[in-house]
């Protein structure tokens, strides 16, 4: 436990200390976000903080993570997802190529897991979906980071904390620079990376418990929906809403839950608290269902 706490303090310090360097890098190479359209922030904000999360994840893999083939593949997949998003932050990437790379990263991380083939396909789709959902939810200072930290801490209740606490500590360190006043943004590289890390490590945590042998298809789908939390629920709701209106399901709008709350007069802090409470409630329900289904 002392070793774990030391690693968490180290990763927290990494997040706090390295983010200013990422801000300088982003400003130097014009990886910036300007206000306008759905974006109501003031001034030009650097958006390359994801590089701190990515390098922190690799650092944890080298110094403190349990040695396993899964984590090596997870680091590879995380690198693909991050570089894909970081490139999109610098220069727009073809959405089809981006989607293909997300599916590829999702598939390689499941290679060492002995899972029934139809379940494997479902889990690949889910990982790629969560990866994108965390990117979509990143529309309010601190929101994506809060969603991840809450998810990581709750997921640590069904797996060894060594896999979750250090990454959560890194995210908390970066959060200092993203909330309540955003001095930097995660960018697509950071938000998609958080979604990928959470989804892949959660499925490995399930596997460690020998749980896939206990789940039927309906139970697994329920678990995936609940553990997707607010990001997945909000994304699915938005897609359904756009389809009903006969518009493109990929068309950006202000129909997402955090935008609706803001447009109804809630302050950013109140909106974040509501979203965090909903995220915690969904994941705690997912934790309860996991314990029941795995028996």
C-alpha cells in the first residue's frame, strides 16, 4: 500500500508539474482552441494536455504497473488512440481513418483474453464507442476528467487499485489546470485516451474476476450500458435525438446534457456537480449489477 501511495503521489505530481510544459508546446505549435460557435470560453486556450496523460500512462507502465501482456497491448492501443487524436488537434484527420484506428486499438487490447467470439465483437465495439463518447462529453471545464476519475475510483472496487489509482492521480493533476478556469484543454488526444484507458482496463478487470463465463448476453449488455456511464448515455441519447429529427447522427449541436443544463441557467459548477452525481449513480448501479451477475 505504501508503494502504491508513493506511485500515486508521483503521478499526481507528474500531472500538475508537466501540464505547463504541454501548454507551452501547444502554444508554440499553435495547437489551440478559439471561441466561437458552441464554444463559449474566453480567449485562446492551448489544447494539448492529453500528451501529459499519455506520457504519464506510459511512465506508470514502466515504473509501477503489473507486468502483463495486456498492459503492454493497452499501452500500444493507448498510443494509437492518443496520436490519432493529437494529430486531429493539429490538423483534421479523416473520420473514417480515425474510426478504423479506434477499432484497431480496441481489437488488439483484447487479443490475450480468452473470450467467446460474439462477446469479443461486442466488446471491441464498446471500447471504440467509449473512446469516442469521452471525446464527445468534453464540452465543459473539468467534465471529461471528472467523468474519468469517478469511473476509475469506482472500478477500483472490483479490481486491484494498482491499475486505477495512479491513472486517476494523473488525471487529478491535470484537472488542476482545466478546472474551474481552463488554462488548457485536453484536446481530442486527451479525451479519447481517457475513454480508451477506462474501457480497456475495465474489461480486463472483468476478465481478471473470471466474470465473462458467468454473464449471459443480456447481462453483459446491461453492464456495458451502465459502466459506459454518462458519456455513453449522453452519446446514445444524442444519436437517437438526431435520427428522430432526420439529421446526421454525427452532426455537432448543443443538445448534449451539459449544454442543456447550461442553457437552462445552471452555472458551470452546478452542471458539473449534476453530471458527476449522475455518473457516480450509474457506475454504482453498474457495480451492484456486476456483483449480482458474477455470482
